[in-house]
């Protein structure tokens, strides 16, 4: 029973998607309602509008301001519905949108409604779906940071995550930011400083961050590929993870940034550690 003016056909929605829309509607106001309910609401709104306008003599400038306001709010509503429609297609069967915090939802839509670009809307929809799938996955601080990103910023962060390896946390292994392997992706001193200023990473240009007190054998994952390292001592080893650490927001956004593996980097990673007499093997 979908509305022709809506971006979502209510009759085609899964149960988690229906619950998500109901949850959003509770937090920010109705997104989608059955036709007969919308018709009643529209008729009542028109009647009230006629009553109000009958007693108001508006100047030309006031009419233009009202027209601009209606146009802007229409665009924002379209953005909200587009992001929501895309998010409903990404929900897991075991999603738990009913557990989402209403303040989080309100904050999310306050920030995302100004984004009309399709790529940025895609990022917002993945963020919304990720939170619905597992409430508590994304903080309000992360929402705040995403709202400050240009599309070029988002692309740059995605390129950085090409070099990300995981072992509990995620580490973008920028081992030498002067190396060509990074420069080809736009990762250099200036761009890393920029990502640091956005709150996505912490960049130390002078020395590498280290993992400490490690056993001799460790295995990390590069886009699901196990990479095993045999360190030099039996106990209390150090392992360099490069000049970049992700902030909490950066950690959260690695899940939805759309980065893809680069086999050339995997070979670079192996060669880099072999030169340091560390045995490396990818599976």
C-alpha cells in the first residue's frame, strides 16, 4: 500500500525495514503513511492553510521567502527519503532497528538531510543501515564528522583504507608516506594532515606507531586474506603499524567506506617486512 509520491513501496518492505521506517517516523515525523491517511492529513493541512492565509496579507518578499523555504524543505525531505529507501535494502534479516536510539536518529537526519549527491547519500544510507543492523555501531561524533566531509574527503579516506589491515582494530599501514605505493592513491604528507584535521586519523610524520608485547607469531587480515608474521623474539615483540592511527570515528567508518584490496600493496607489505628480516606469509 505505497504512496505514489513516496520513494518506498510499503507493501514490498521486509519486517526490519518496516520497523526502521516506523522508528524513524517516531523520531522525526512521518516519512511514509498509507494513502488514505496522507490524504486526510493533506486535506486538514490545506484547510488550516486557507484559514491562516485568509487573515494575512503577505508582501512580495514574504511570498518569495515562503516559496524558497518550501523548496528547500522539499529538497531536504527528498534527501531523507532517498537515504532511507537505500538503507532499507541493506538491512540484515536479524537487524534490530527497534533498538535504535531516537536521539541518534534525530541527530542523523538533522545532518544527512542536506546531502543531495548520490555518492554521499550512499555513505549515509550505509551508515543508517549499519546502525539498524547493530545499534550502537556508530556514535553521534561519527555522524558529526561525516556531515563535514566533502566528496573528495570521503574518496581520500577510502583510498587510505586500501592499506588497512585488521587484527582486532583496523590499522592503515602507511609505513613510508613518501613511497610510490601511497602516492598513487593520493596519500602523502599533505593529505594525511588533512585527514587528521577532519578527525578521521592521527598522523605522526616523525615516527611510526607500534604494537607492543606481541608473541613471536601473529596473523593479521588484509581484506580477509590472512597475513602471518614471524617476529624476531619469542616474547615481547614490537610491530610497526606506520605513521597513521584511526580515530574512533575512523575505525567505525572503515566498515562502510567501500575500500577495496590492492594486491600490489600486499606484495609491498610482504617485501617491506622481509627487508627487516621478518618472515611473512600470506594464505
